């Protein structure tokens, strides 16, 4: 399962610098002027997971293959984007293709030009959010006109969508994002709601880009963003894009550790960002392990065993028979697959088994 996050924000907040750091490439040009990112740049990075190293060591795996996360660096947005100002139409089209929004906010002073002339991350967040809501409102108002005709024709799908669309319009007119509806919807309503593909319904992770000396604890500006995120049920992390750029240049693990220690940081910002992203999208990791390779896979929380099997190959899901399952803790405690079998820690799970984070699977299938 791909995990696709669009990195968005106003011009010159550090989006491309963060993207370059995350992907350890110079694919996105980072420059001190608006719209230096014209086409969305896409990069895939490995998800760090120390459990994978433990599994590979025990199984003596020849290769280690972590799961990956995809980031898309999207052109900076300005006021009026919903009406096509700046690169607005392109921004909105690109963000529609992503699963979640990583909203980078400038939480540092300095000489870098700010499009509004001053640093205020809450104002910046509201600028972007407003443009997404305005685009959604325009889209929904047109859709409701079409839905009304279909409802008169007794269209069942239109009847199900209409109350959701009307409620979303009410929220948007009140200046609130559509994602606030999700908490009150049942499973079928949630499915219908997602079909509307509203921009302001996407989950949001705020990334507070701070100066280097505040990378560990944040500052007064990032604290305000944390309050905003908590009130919205969103996530927020503090990162120094400048520090992440330096870390990305270090290839030796010991050098990275020494560099982090010198800054009193426990881990790179990338690790925090991915952890928050997993929580945001409700994802979990399972593993397949053997002498050839130890590999991590991503699946949505609540997925059943056949769906996890399908992440490896569609034939595995189509012909699913059973999943031989060992928890990560049991795999490590018993010294591997054979030890888990001997200790009675390998379970045979069927098609209704709900995948747990850290499960080690061997799928049996027949097509």
C-alpha cells in the first residue's frame, strides 16, 4: 500500500528544503523566491524501523527491504488559489491526488522573504485551509444542483450523498474544514463521504519548521501550532529543515549519531514525521522474513489477513488459504520461526484475522 503525502504551504516556508532532506536528493530546487517548485517532485524514502533489523539478524536474511513512504513537493500556494491565482489550479489538482497533507509552516524569523511580509504560522495555516475550503465549497454547490435532479429521479446513490453534501456545505460556510464531519459518520457514510474527494477532508499533519537551536523543543510559534492541531484533532511535529538537510548528507551511521547528540536530538525529524504520518493515516507494519530477505509492508489498521497478503501480490489475496502468524515479540523471544513453532507461538489465522502491528506472516495460497 502506497502512503502518499503532499508537502504544501505558502512559498518560502521550507517545503523544498524539507523535501530534499527527506529524499536525500537535490530533485527539488530550494531557492529564496516564490514558485521555485513548478512541477510536483515525488520522492520515496525508506521508513526506519529497528524491528526489521532485529528480524533480519535472527533469520540471517541476505537483504533488508523496508517499507516506503512517498512525498510530493507541491508548488507554493497564495491567497486566491481557489480562483486560479498564482499556481492555484495546479496546486489544487496536485493535492487532490494525495492521501494526506503535510502542511509546512514557517516558525522561524530570518532574512528569507515571506510572501506576506511577516512570520505568523497560524495565519499561514488559515490561508491554505481557506483556499482548500473555498475550492470544496464551489465544487459541492455545483454537485448539489446535479444531485437534486438525480434525487427527483429516485437515484439511490444520490439520496445517500445528498445529506452528506449538504452537511459539508454547512460546515464550509461556517469556515470549518469538511474533515470535521468524519467523527460522526458510520462506515457506509464514511465510504460515501470519501467519494466526494474533498480537499479539506484530507487528514493534516502540521510540520513546524523552526531554527536549528529549537529543533528539539520547538519555540513559541510552534507551540501555537501545536495548540491549533490539538483543537482540530490533527497532528503536529517540530522539525528544522536545515538540520535535516545536514543529516541527509551524512552516510555514516556513527557520524549521524554524533551529529544528533551534538544537538541534543534523540532522532532525525524524518522519523518523527513518519511516525506522525502513520498515526494520521491509521497505518501499521507487518513483516515477511526468510533467508533471502526480511521485508516490511504497510497496510491500513483494521485490515484482515487477505488484504495484507494482497499487498505482496494480488494472487496471494485472490487465493488466500491461511496466514501462519508470529508476533514480533514472540519471533524475537523464541529466536526465530522454528523457535516460535517449537514454543507454540506460531498461530494459523484465517481470512477474518485482523492484522496487528508487527505481525510476521507466511501466507499460504492457491490460485
